[in-house]
C-alpha cells in the first residue's frame, strides 16, 4: 500500500484503447474499487470501430458511424453496471493516432481525477499496436500532470502507481502478473458487464476462464492452506515500485 | 498486503549468506517488523570467514577459528540491537557448499518459524557466488517446507512472499527494487547494528548512503507532494506476485 | 518441420519430473503422435510422492511407499490411455537429485528411442525446482547421447528439437509458447488420462481451461478466417531452432 | 507449418527498408519460394540513396536523383533474377519517415498479395533506424489489413507469420535465428542477385560467408549424422507462434 | 580505446534533454576531457522549464520565459565552470517534441564537432519520456551524420562510441554501468557546477552520493589491492562495442 | 583500459573446457598478448575426448586413452605456435564434472599467474553444457583467489576483467560481443594453430570466416573512414565493467 492515504475521495483511472478493453481486462478492479468508495473514471481512446467490431461489420449496411454508436452504447452500459464514469475520446483505431491535443486532454483528466492508481494496457503487444500506444500515452500524460510548469496553478498529481492489465496473449506481450486482485465478490457484476459486449460474444467464455485461472493462481500465491478462498481474480503487472510499511 | 492475516504472532525469516549481510541489506526491515511485533529470525549460512574478513586476516596471528569467533560475536551483537533471533549454520564460505542435510535444517527452521515473508540475496551476483546460492537454498527450502510429504504430520508452511534484498552492485546483479520499505523510524538502530561490524568499517558510509538514496527514491515513488517524509529506506526485489484487495 | 524424415519408425521422448506432469502438459502431444504412428516414450524421474500428492497424504495411514504405488498406478493408467510407454526412475522429489548414474540411464533411453523430438519442463520455475532440473537433465542427456565417445559403437542420436511444455504459472517461468499443437481430435483421450489423476482432481478443470485458451490462441494465430477450427491446443516453447524448406 | 494450406496461389511479402536489403537478407527465401510456385512481392520503402550508397556518392557529379535511378536499376535486376515482383515506395532514407498514406498503401499491398508469410527487418538495430521502422510498419500494416472495418468489403488477410531476416550485426540487434531456411539449391541465383549491387561490392563476400555459416549451423541443428547436406542457409527470427500438427 | 587516434583536436558531444542533466550525469566526464585537451560541446534540447523547475514555479509571479531565462543562466554558468561550449535548442519539455528540422540541426553539430564519443540519456526511463527521446535523437543524428548522401560534400563523422549516462533511478531504467570514469581529480569542479543549479538544491547531496558510490564500485572493479585510489566516479553504459588492442 | 598498470610482467589466463576451444575462440588474443610481452597461460579442463573427437573415434581401434593422447598433442602444438603455456586438468567431458579439488587447483593457477584478464566460455550454451560450466568455474576460482582467508599469506589476485569468448552459435547463447580485438597482425599464427586440430578439420574454414566477419564488424565500429584497416578480429563479451580515464 502506498502512502497517499490522505486524499479524501480516492479515485482510479483506466485508460482503455478500445471501448471494450476496460471490461475484459479491469472490470473486476473497477467494481471492487467502486464498492470501496472510489470514484472510477474510464477513458476510451477509441471505439475500436475498425479493428474490434468484426461481427458488427458483417451485419451488412454498416457504416463507421453506426458501428461507433453501437460500441458506445455497449461500453456505456457496461460502465453503468460497474459503477464507473466513462469518457470517449473518439481518436479512431487501427491505427490509433494520438495528437498532443488529445494528450493534453488526458492530462486534464488526470488533474481532475487525481487518481490513486492508473490502469492501462501492456507495454508491448505485437498483435495490437493501439494497446501499447494507449499505455504510452497514459504514462506520458501522468508525467506531464506531475509537472508544475504545465498549466501552472492547477493542482499537480502525485505518483499514482501504474498497472498494465492483462492482454489477450500474455506471454507474447512480455506481460508478467506481479499483482493479483481478488474479484470473487464482484464477479457477477463483471460478467454482466461482459455480456453487454454483444459484438464480441466469442470472448465472453475466454475472459471468464481467464478470471478462473487467475483465481487459482492467486490462491496458490497466498498458500493453498490459507483460509481465504479466491475463485476469480484479475492479474496486473505493476510497472512502478511500491512503497510499503510491512513486507508480509 | 497478502491474505495471511490470520496467523497470530507473525514472523519473518532472513537467510544471510555471510554473517554481516543481514545487517547491511535488511537491518531496517528486521527492526521495523520487530517493532510491529513480528518474531524475526536470521539464519547465517556462514560467517564469511574466508571471503569477507580481509581486515581481520591482515591483523596477523589469525586463524580461521579466531576469525569465525570474531564474526559470530559481531553478528550476535547486531542481531541483539535489531531484536532478531540468530542461528549460525557454519557452512563455510568462498566457496559455500550446502549439503542436503543443511537444506533440511533450513526446512525445519521454515516449519518452526512459519514466516509471513522471507528475505535473502539477489538471484544473480557475479561478484559473489555464495549470495545467489543462499537465495537458491532459501527458495528450495521454502518449497520443500510446503510439501505435505516432507516429514508428514508437521505443519506445512503457506506461501510467504520472497524478497531479494540489495546487493553491493545492483545493476550488475539484475536486481531491480520493486518494493521500498520506509526505515526512517528505525534508522538509528540499523546504524548501531552496522557499527557492530568492526571488520568492515569501510562499508558503514557506503550503506548509509544506500539508505539515503533509497529514501529519496521511495519519496519520489509516493510523490514529492505527499505529506509523508522518507529519509531512509531499503529496496527489495519481490520475486513472487502479491495478492491484494486494493490497487492504490 | 526438421529434415530427419528418413528415420523409419519415428519416436518422441517425454521427460517428466513427477508422475503426472506428462499428462497435464503433453497428453495431447502424446496421443496425437501415437495416432500418427510414433513410438512415444515417457520417463518419469520421480513419482511426485512428497510434493505433489497432498490429497493422498491427508488420507491418513499413509507411507511414502503407499503414495508412490498409488501414483505409479495412476500414471501407468494414463500412459495406457494415451498409448505411451512409461518408465519410472524413482529418483525422489522435493528435492529431486539426479546422480550421474541416473543421467547415463537417461542417455541410454535416448539411444534406444532415437527421438525425433523431446518434451520436458520449462527452463525456469520458481515454484518448483524439480521441474527445471528435469529439463536440464533432459538436455544434458541429449548432448551426451550425441557424443561419439560415449559408449563408442552405439548409434548416436541426431539433433532432436527440444520443447518446454506448459508450466503452471507460465509468466512467472519466462515461458513463451512459440508453438501450438492442435489437439482437438485427441482431446477426449487427454481428458480421460487427466481423470486418472485422482489425487489431483483440483487440476482437472484448470488444465481443461488451459487447453481451451490455447485453442483460442492457436486459432487466432492461423487467422480467424481460416477454414480449420481449433478447440483445444497445447502450447510449447521450442528451445532449438527449426530448419525448414518453406516459411509459410 | 501453418494451416493456411487452402489458399490456391500462395504468396510471400518482403518489406525492405532500402533497395538492397531484400537481396542480402532474403534473396534465398525469395528464390526458394518462387521455385515452389509462390508469388513473391518485394516492397522497397526507399532506395537507400542517402545512407547506403557511399560508393556512388564518391563518384562525383552525383545527385540524389541519379543515385536513386542507379539503385532502382540494381534492385529491379536483382528482383528479376530472383523471380520477384518489386514495388518502390520512394519514402527517402536516413531518416526514413512513413506517413499514414504510405502505411495504407502497404495495407493495400497486403490485401492484394494475401501473403502466407511476411519478411522484414529486425525489431531493433542501433546501427540503422530505418530498419526497425520498416519492420514496425510491416507489422502495423498487417494488423490493419486484418481489420474488417478498414475499407469494408475488401478481403481481409489471415494471420501470416512474420519473420525478421538477418541484420548486419546480429547480436547488437537482439536478433536470434529460430528458423533456418536451406538455400543450397538456389544459392547460385542469390549470388547473381547479390552481384547486381555494384555500389556495395564490399558486402558480396560478407553475405556469402553469412550464408555459409548459417549453412553449417542449419546442418548442426538437423544433426551432423543426417543424410541431407546443407551448404548455404538463411537465418530468420520468427516473431509469431507457429501452429503445427507434428512436433518433429 | 578505439582507433580514432588520428583526429588532431579531439572532441566530445553531450546531448542533454534538459538544461541541468549534463551536470548531474556527466559533469565529471566533461571536466576530465577538457583537462585532457578535448573540445567538449553540450547541446541542451530544452531548458526543462515545465517539468524540472518546480522550485522556480513555486516562487510566484513566474512565467515560462522567466523560468527559461533562469535555467539558461544556471546552465551557462555550469558549462563555464566545466569548460564546455553549450548550445540551447529550446525545444520545450514535458513533452519534448523533436522536429526533423531540430534533428538536422543536431546532425550539423555532429559534423562540426566530429566527436570522438557521445554522451546522452538512458534508452529507457519510465519516469521521464524526454530522456529516452533525447538519446534516440542523439543516436539517429549520429547515423545521419555518417551518411555520405546527407549534405554531400561535408565531412561525415566516424563511429564515435555512444554512452548512456546515469539516470535518476538506474534499475527502473534497465541501465547497467559497464564503464566507470574516475573523476576524483575534477570532483571539485563538478561540485561547483552542481551548485549552479539553484532551482534543484535537493539534488546536490543526491548526486554527490552517487559519485561516492560509483567511486567505491570503480575501486572494487580495479581491485581493492590496486595502488590507485578512486573517491568519485561516474558510471556509463556503453551502447556500442569497443575495438581494442589489449584486453587488460 | 584498467588501472592495473603497475604489475611488471603482465599475464593473461584462458580457461578452456576442451583442448581445442582456446584455439578457435582466443588464439588471436593469445598470440597478440604474447607479442606484447604477456605471459599467457591456458588451462584445458578436459581433452574433449568424448564429445569433440568424432573424427578420431571413427578411425576404429580407438580407446579413450588414445584419443586423449592425440588431443593433448594437438593442443600442445597449438599452444607452442601461439606462445602460450598450457596445463591439462583432465577432468573428463560430456559431462564435465569439477570437484572442489579441481576448483582449488585452478585457484592456485590464478594466484600463480596473477592474470590481468581472464578468458573463458559464454555463460550460456544450450548445445554444450561443459562450456558454461568452465566459465562458472573460472569465475568462482577468481573470486576465491581474491579472498584473503583462502590460503592466508599467499598473494591474492586483483580484479582482472572476465571475457567470454565466442561460442559456436552466438545468438543461441545470449552472447553479445561488446569488445573486438584486432588480430590482423597475428592471423597467420592463429591459422597455423587452427591447423593443428587435425581431428576437427571441418571447423578450420568456419572459424576463418568467423575471424573475417568480426574483422568487418570491428572496422565498422571504428568507422569505415578510419585510417586503420582490420581484416581479422575476435569478438569478446566483457562481463565485468571497465574503469577508464578517457571515453573515446
């Protein structure tokens, strides 16, 4: 646990490349922290309208605007279920391009939210170049939001830890989960949010199994003999060191 | 924080290759946890009599037994100051060799102590082959202590996190501190323990500066603007994932 | 595909640290190659009697001999289902120790089997030190089996590719699957073999989900639009380069 | 071998940063696959007119246009010898800059060619920043070409494996050959293509020796005792997992 | 030592992201080489006016122009003390953006200075994105400056070794010092230059301790028993191979 | 260059796993340093009689003693040509096993030779387990030779840099040449020494090409425009940091 215990209404920030990523990869974290009283804010940099909406495109009579509208609706619904605020930057995908204007907009979000932690994609992903770009932007915005000379007078942010949530093929992405979050208590909410993603139904079972596997592993990492049971978990790769008062 | 919150009198285990390592590298952690009510147990695999006692050897009229006695006395004194129990395995150094008998003795310590966390050396150290061997043995003993079939009937251990404490030349050892422990409040004790090491006076200032640098870095990682001040810290490389209930 | 296409009755060798590993991790590969006419040989270095038989030990009235007998029976049954020969070296586990005598026995197996490929554990596994040791021994025996001067006159082995099969927590083991084997057609057999492992029932569902996840990933790596479907797969990390005649 | 065996006239795509790279690094692969009936398409992102034409510049009376014309002629001649189609993007070099327009042009090539495999540069090259950029663009275009929402209605591409061909100083580039292609049968063609590169005669012998060394290594990786001889080979680093039906 | 011993008035180039970096990280190298007769040239890409001038901003009544003027003055004073030429590119910071125009300006500096070695930041720094960008630009400009076709007729540069100087949190930046420079004799100058940085007084002690720690380590790497004493040193990560005539 | 300039008759130590390794991999370094007045000492841990003498074994009527005698003769002849002392430990190969007795014998060599640098094998080699073992032993003996408490009264060694010479398949061994030694002037001697290895004639051309490739690379790393020519070179991976007084 870090030392930022003084900030009254704590908050968390999720930077999602496409409009469904925050659900598969951090839906449990969002719901967990909302339960604990956190304000959770999701920024979707794009709707994933070109690269992650295959099923919608195959419907015929489709336009980019229609796909985006459908994706926005799904994401909004999922965010509502999880209890998160959501904001869409609509930057386009495949390829995503992030202007300095968009970067500064994200800096504004940081300064407004004052997050106690930040979640985004893995630093590498050979299957998806939008994902590491989203993480890069999340980190770059964080650093700018810390700078006294950026919009002087605004309240700068502290040093919120940054976590990479789970990519689709972890080992190809050099992603190693050094942190497991027990999401057993909020699994039902996450599953409901997952089911909002009508256009990617083939992933529902996949990410349910991901949660089960991570549950087994989390349990193993507290010890099989521990009293606490863990059925569902999310894995995270913490990128920044933690500062603790106790090593157990 | 892990979930092992149920064990009444918590404990920590330190596996030190030579008799002074636990002081330079984890003296602050030991004192901190003793203050919090932990039982802290140090195992010194050797006295470092051949490879880390240059100053003593240069005194003349020296024998290995005399060196070992001097080193034992220093280490005992330091442990007393820090509040730790200490046990000497006297396995020899440069090179250290660990028999299965010694390994099983360490397993016995694990089962007796039931540690909530374990500290030992970096996994790699091209300047010192005893150090990574100590860590290897610490990890191997931990796994055996978890096995139901080893001395059936004894209470097996859970899954205590394993941390590598700071080696002398960190970057050459592929050691990356992902965890900082604030030791400001116990710094005086650590410094007193350090000063017990009469034979290695040249390292006193070195490890004082290490603590100061890590203090600055820990402070940076909670945010310069955070209320809490950190003057002295110890860095650790946690090798096993943590299981948490909150990501901030 | 390698160039060793000339060897008439082809064979594969699996070096398993404990008596159930070959099932969870390579049961599909064994069954697949048996179907293709391969002779498949499994060497179990130990029964996993101390470290991987928790459920058996908790039965009460247990001895190491009884546990070993139960584990042998399970493993033999699984091998029969998969169509593999199995040989038990009974070297002990937690910790496993491999004498040169045992190493040379494995060299003899290599020379007898003349494998076209070799499967064993990941090179690193911080949760289990017997696993990487098994892989080390598998590789060392392979190199000795290639040496003209070892038992001169015997037929030396060629250069069979070496694969690491999937460990329990892949990312902690630096294990990256660069090869997927489609096991959809033999899944039923693998599942039957899995169900022989009465003592580790908690892993049945876990490794079923592993096979499903790897199936989804394998499908993605041939292209979602490919005609062929893949429901179950095994992942392997090939350690040695392949020599091919076609890059597609 | 992957499963895309259904595509009738198979094809391969080579993305070359400068106009000679495809010859030194993949001339053997091009000729080999042409012989097997593949359509081979080479895209040269630049002519290498500024950074890889030193000999031409030293002739005197040189202009960039003259250098480019000379380089184009050499490359066209080499492509003819190897049997490849070649297309020049003329994006400039040292530094190369790739606009989104150029990226989409490459996506069009992917959709037209429907490659069964893709060859480009190493992911890292501290001696040449155009090289990793070419690979990045090759990978980014591949992913866009897979996206249903990019130019909806066009035939999307499958998941062709991506290989990094051999850079000049392999170890400095973190390039590891996990795949060797036997090019003994087409070596004469490759050497002829190499000799088209009049401006870089100092590299002829260098890349001939590269092919010989890789030949020796390929031979070693199928086993010294194997019947097949390999005199010349090319090394490749496959970046994407393979999906196979046989592990030998 | 490399072979470029023929160039008469030798020179070194330092590419500093912000206006104080060259002091903390390479002040000793600058002063050492100036003493040896080198021309030392420092390029400050920005003043660090937004991200590294917190103390100045807190003074009140501050504008970006005022901060930049103060930072320029400090840097100029430090350069004077060390004996270096300094040039300010004023590209802005947090985030720094480097246009091709700025890149070519740096190429011009390379061709003018003809450096025998180049110093810049670590290749990775998760705490500061301007730093790795500066190194990237330093390397890209070096390669362009080597290209005969860039501004034909100018004298191209050779192959000066590139070193990454020490970042703030070395282990988080994958920075490993493979080269230590003894700066004991010029320490006083470096400390004077450090004290010019009025706006970052909190770093004076930090980088003094860095120099002391590196001094101890350098001493250890020549052997404790060596006659030569080293009290202060700077660590560097050499990125390019050295070409030597003697291995001791 | 390191600071150990005070030791009068300088020396170098080569630890070779098998009796021919020192020739292929460091013959040029040996001859170069002998010319410069160094005492060069080679320790061959084994003759490579089982694993690296295939051609001899195929002669028929062969025994291990005959093979060893032939290998010893070849190695002695090569050492004579290069000007090195040679000592055979005769520890056996495939697999090599190094007892503590053999380790301490190597420590004695260190203390006798007082090397200014040490050459041995790559730290990793999946094709040959004797090679990394030799390097491990070379490093372990070096550290023991530094220990005041080992045979107190003897002169301890300083901190000679350790280099890994070139393995057969560099990239598979994670071996990166950070140091090139120009061996153009002694190439004829190295080639003569190579030709002593009658039993491995297939490697003569291979290692001649290695020297040529490294020559081209060394030349590139001092700059194509440098006056000095380099036709043959050896690559080394320096494992320990260098301490220098000049960065060019």
